């Protein structure tokens, strides 16, 4: 990797960390205000906030980062044995994720 790419990757990671810290700060601030109303309302807000952050931010990133990658060269290769292996991997992945209908 070039130094230029590493620089921009580090900038991107820094920006993501800053955004996450701002989000955490806002959640804690609202939670403190809700504590004045009710302690249980504060806990419920924290649980709801955690679920939303997990569903909307963490889970999509997890899916993208751990998704299998297949190069185009392997799919376009003339070796049929290698093609069958690749197709089996793709099929198993689709079946495991439940994206395959019975049709």
C-alpha cells in the first residue's frame, strides 16, 4: 500500500471515531436529562439507543467486513473444477444466509 492510501485510511478512521464519540456524548447527555424524570426511563433510553446503534451501525459494518469476496478472474476462468468449487461456496453462503427461495 502506498503512503498516500495509509494516510487517507487513518484520516477516515479518525473521522469515524470522532463521529462515534459525538454520538455517545449526545446519548449520555439525553440520558442524564431523562434521569431527572425517572431512573427507569433513563435505562430504557440506553437500551433503545444501544439497539439502534447495533442495528443501524454495527451490524451493517459487520456484514460488509465479513462477507466473502470472489474475484472476477476466478469466475471467468476456464477451469471447470475451480468454477464448480466457487459456485459451491457461493451457493452455500446464499443458503446459509437464507437469501435463497424455494423456486
